[in-house]
C-alpha cells in the first residue's frame, strides 16, 4: 500500500516523537518505501509548518527543549583553533550541556547555520573524528575562527559554569 504525502509526513512525525536518537534519511526512506529525496522534501515541508526537526550529521531528530524542565538555552560567540574543537565541546558537555548548532555571520551570504546536536563526549569525539578526516573545512574557517553556538544547559548554574570554562580557556567572546 502506497501512503499519501500527508499520511507519510504524519507517520514521520510519529516516528521522530518516539525516538531519542537521530534516524537517517535512508532508514526513513526504507521504512516508508520512498526515496531519500522524498524524505528530504517531507522534512522540509514539516519544518515549513514550524516543526522543530533537527538535521544532524547522524540523521533527523525532533528538538526537545530543556527549557520546559528548568533548563536554559543561549547563543554564545566563540573563537578557537580547529585543534581546540574537542576541548571546546568538552567544556560544554562536561557540565551537562548540549551544543545544538554552529552558525557564522558571512559577509556575502548572511547567517549560515548547521545543526550539530553534540550531547555528550562520544558525540563530540565522533564529530571531531569526522572533521579531521573530511576534505571540507569547518564554517569558522570562513570567519577567521569566529562563530556562534546555541548551547542548551540543564540549569542557569550549569550555563554559567560552561561560559566560565570557555572564558578561562580564551574561547568565549563577550
């Protein structure tokens, strides 16, 4: 039985709501008997309807805000060398935080933002490993190292500790 687009998108949302880990486009395509490109289009349509779907390097995930549970979210501006990326991420995850994205302000294109969803040291190590072996350059290379992260922390105290640690290391830009 072939599912119509609206039913498939509703089923995709149900699938994302049930998961706490990302699911990649190929897996969704296989599950619903469509191409990965159809899934990409479905995700774009769901986002257009204000669905908070993150697109990470591991797949799609429904954004679950910690703010409802007393957590806080803040955008910070940082600068560091590529070799310091894991140390930067460790400063965030060691205090229970998550790095949701990376963005830059590009002179020509404006803001460029990419979802990361780094929630623990394993995520950080996997990202840095991928970055090390990639032929692509990190976004920060376009802006002399300066970039932004949306950080989510379980409490205001945890956010304060994250920012203090980043400042101590010279990464945080006020």
